[in-house]
């Protein structure tokens, strides 16, 4: 069977999907081209054949569906509460837990030695030695002044 | 969407779930028909019809009134069938379709179409067609849906519907030429 250049349009013609201007030309072409005529008739016949024979649906199916839906309706309050808990409360509880964990981590960092040894000065973070931190944070007493002046550190 | 259908659905959403039975009675045939077109097995099609309505009942509060209930329920039915095939493929329990023998009609090739063998050939060809083409083809040829309605079911523009339908018809034509040895 040869592949005619009109075969694509012939298919559209068979399903009335081509424009009026092409219709006339293609209809005339059908008398000249045996292969296109065969394709056209194939699709015309195909439209008259039920693709799939559908059996009748069982009468009981409708009632089976009604029963199933009734069972869903009769779901107890506890079931609904339980599913609500799972759907709504669990994510909220997880969010709160994560919030506390993150909070605790931030707190722990702020009070950690490493953090306390860093001093922001003029936009820069200066890391202090333990000795420097002690001087900064302790109350200025005479002892401390003497210690700074004559201490061996 | 028909106004009465909107009222019925709103009543169901607001708690009058008995009204859902009316929707089941009205649409059970079309849902079964669409599912059966894919499966060609009555009992399984009935099970999936039931599953479709239960899914629809459980998610009716998500119905947005953008399409008719029929379009919506047919979309759920097609997705239910796809899920069924996905599960079946996962369990590697796929049946291969064998094409029937070709009857001898050398004088007129299209005489084949009158034979029961052709009916079997057509059934099997549509059954084996790629899913995207099959859905559009069955909705158009079997259920006589308009292009607009098919577009609403598969959530694609009319141009896509037209091109898939053309490809589906071309697919059947090609398979027929191969099968009949033309």
C-alpha cells in the first residue's frame, strides 16, 4: 500500500474534521486514489462499530456503593478525632518540638565559652583570651588593677 | 454546570450525604462504561466503579465547580484505572494480548471488518494503545464526548485533544494495515 500525500487529510475528511475548501478537493481525490479510498472507507466503517461492547452493570453494584458510603458516614467520633489529631495536631506538635530544639541550641551557643570570648568591636568580631575576658567582665577593684599592673600574665 | 447539580453538591458538602446516592444512580453507567473500556473485565470494573465513587465521596468537599460532576467523576475513574494498572505492573502480573488470525478476504480488504476476528483485533488494538491516546479515543468514540468535555477531563487544551485523537485513529489505521497485510 503506497503512502499518498493526502492520506493525513483523508483521515480528517472521514471524521468531518477538515475545512470546506479541502473537502471538495479530497472528495474528488477519493475517486482517483484507491489507497485513500480504502483508508476513508476503513474509518467510515470504524465509526459504525462499537469499539467495546459494554455489558450491563449489575443491579447490586449501586447498593454495594450505598452500603460502603453508609459505613463511611457511620465512622465514630473517635475515628474522626483520631484522624484529626494525625492530620492537624501531629504537624503542630512537631513544629513546636523543632522550635524548642532550635531555641535550646541557640541558647546553648550564646552561653558557650566560645561565644562569650567573641567581642564585636567596630563591626568586627575580636576573639578574646580568657585573661582579656576576665578583665572585661570582672568588677574593677583595686586588687584587679594591682593584678593587671603587677601580675605575671 | 447545571444549577440543580450545584445545589445537590452543595447540600452534600454541607452534610446531607444522602443526596450522594442520587449522584451515584445518575452516573454509575458512565463510570462503569469508561472503566470497562479499559479493563474488559466485568467484576474488576465493578470493583473499580465502587472505588471511584468512594474516592469521590471522600473528596467531594474539594469539588470546585469548575467542571460538571460528570467530568470530575470520569477523571477520578480514569485515574483509578491508571492506579490499578500501576499496581498490576508493579506485581508483574501483566497479560499479553494475542491478535486473532486474519480471515481470507483478498477480493475486498474491508470485508474483514465484517468478521468477528476484526472485532477482536479492534478490541485488542485499543486495549494496547498508549494510555494518552486511549483515553481520548474512548471518550470520543465510545462515550461520544465533545472535544471540550474531553479537554476538561484530561485537563488539556482542545488542540491537544485533536492531535491525540488524530494520532489514535492513525494508530488503529496503521495496526490494521499491518494486521491485514495491505
